[in-house]
C-alpha cells in the first residue's frame, strides 16, 4: 500500500451541489485527538461544508474536555445506565435529532453502532480505523500490527506490512466493515519502537480523517427542518460556539 492517500469516489458516490452547511455529530470514547483534528479543520475552513455540532461519548473521557474547550455541546450516555442497547441508542438518537444532525463521524468510538442508529442514518455514519481494512479489524490494531511486525514469523511480518495504515469507511452492521472511502498506508517496518509507529498512525489519522470527511460531507443532502429552535439558530450564527440549552447534558 502506497503512503499516498487513496480515495475511492465510487464509495463516496456522485457529489451533489455543495450545501452551505451539513451538521456533523462526532462519537468518541477516548483522548479525542481526532475530534480535535476535525474541530480545527472546521475552524480553518478545511472541513468543507461539514460543521461539528455535537459530541457524544459512551463514557467520561478526555474528548469531553476538548468539547468544553471548543464550546461544542457534549453528552455522555453510558450503556450501563439503560435496560437495553435499543433504549441506549434511542436516547442518543433523540439528542442527535434535536441538534438536526445530518451525519455521524466515529472518531475512536469503542462501541459497535447498533441497528437503531444505522437505520436512522443509512450510509451516513463514517468510521475511522487504525489499520488497512479488511486487515486487523477490532480493538488494539496498532499493538497487534506492531507485535506481528516484530515477530520472527515471516508470514506475520508480511501481514503487518500489508495491514499497517489507516482506513476511513462507512459503518454497517458488521464491526469495522463497510464501503471504504479512503486508505493510507504507514510503513511499520521503518519504525524502531511501538510509540514511534503509533505516533505516525495518529498523524496519518489527523490528516486523512478531516480530508475524507470534507469529501464525504459534500455528498450529504441537508435535511431542512421547519421550526429550528432559536438556540440552534444562534449557535449557527456564532459558528457553533454557544452551549446547549438548559445545560441538561453532561459538559
């Protein structure tokens, strides 16, 4: 795999006329570095028509601190607080709809997206994965690739070289599966430590994810809804720097 990003227009589909703005929700579970990259790309005009309007987390994490810093509304919904996965995702969906979200970006979201969200946003949930899918799906991909790359087994070495990189794809009902939007390889064999390799993967993510989101957002049709709440209108006018109404969510 070349180190040059490989974009796949066939997966993106035919671009529509660029809408003025499409609203994006970001789902995260951890440090939030890719969430930060998306926010900074939006503020610098490099995220196309996509605007980060909302952060959803499944647990308290550093991504929440970034949302506070960027003054983006953020909520934590733990699946442990709900009787079923369906009830948990219905709650998430109610908030996502309140913010008039047009598509979702999964930026280090360590939970499988279920039927409720997939049916509400068909083909409009974009996931970031730190490997060249279909190689190394699942958790701890970076560590698994490094382990295989440093193994004495030549077959594992070859698999690691072929799988090292970053993928952006449309999420479907299978974990780390769905139409690929973009991929970029990271040459694992050129690094002398896991930390150096991991840093390179993250640098690749921080460049590839915003670029792919910008391209994807141009294909998303904006759903115009009547009766937009005043607080949401004002948030848009202020380039999304205001807090959510009522402070009912976890910030």
